[in-house]
């Protein structure tokens, strides 16, 4: 029974990827125009929201986002979700209506066609390179100065222990303290069930509900680098407790 589900899950993954590629090819000329210069990035962002929304509809994935009222218009956040699936990025575009950028691994910037999102708008980083990491964090700082929220996955990658989280890195919290801007924790409850990061015909995959919970923003005004570990651990505990509550039930 498990193997049958994994085979159907693999076929579903192929179906989703095919639709993503078809939509990307159709919309690519518009992306090429909107992502050419920064003044049109917001249009590219909203096109991406349309793109991902249509993809989810065709894939049979529906979102349930709790506590959207915590997101205040015009406020820049350092957004720190747990990382459970590549679907996390798609759900973020359906969660936020205001422009944001996210930091992603360098490998994403090397994928043909898809790399258009990393040429100027989003931020690629080679996590094995200190100089690349510094450039990426400098770019995040610049985006926050412009009033744009930035998404950083504190785990750095999708952990093998998913849905249990991996350890958090310091970068997102150091950045929030330096800029004195609020941290916005987000818990993705079920994304790993929709698209688990295993082989093509292994792991959980299929249509259904993708649940996200937005937590109350954590202010950093007055905090210093001495508070970094406490802030990091506080965010970890908030997300971890939410995950444990849902998976226990």
C-alpha cells in the first residue's frame, strides 16, 4: 500500500512539475520584462503570485493561513519559517501580498529558466562560501533598508528529520537585531506531506491542504548582539511547539 501511494505521489510530482514548466514558459516573456529593472520588480512579484496561485489550483493544493492580521502593511519583517518542502516558497507567495525577497541556495540560480528569479530579484547564496554568505546578508540588509521584507529559513536547508526541525543558524536573527526590525515566525504544518523531499517515487506527495500559521511579530528594538541566542531560541521554541501540538493531535 505504501509503495502504491509513493508511485501515485511520483506521478503527481511529474504532473505538478510539468504544469510549473508550462506556466513558466508561457509567462517567461513577461518575467523577462518585469525582472529586467528594479522599478518593475513589484509587477514581477505579483505575476509570480498569480503563477503560483494557478499552479496550486491545477495541482489540487489549497492553503489555510492563520493569523494574517499580524502582517501590517508597510512594515518590513525578517520572516523566519521552518523549512519542510520546496512548497514552502510557493505558499509564501500566497501568504504575502506585499513584495518580499527570499534567500535561496545557489543551486536554484543555476536551473535554466527558473534562474530568472535569482538574476536580480531574489538572493542566491553558496552556503559553503563565507564570502557568498556575506554578500547575501549585505543584500538582505539593503532590501530591508528599502522597506522590503526578507525571508530567511533559519535551518538553512530542509532537514532530514522533517517535520522535526533542524538547528537554527544565527544569520536571520543577527540581521533583525542590526536593523532593529521585527522577526515574523511562520510555522508550516503540512507542506512536507504535500511534497516531501525524497526521491521521485518515494516519500509523501499529493494534493490536499497546506497549512501555515503566522505568529505574532517579535520586536527587536533595543536588542543587541548579546540577545541573539535568546532571540534565536525563542523563535525556535515558538515554531517547534506549534509543530509538536499539531503532530501530536
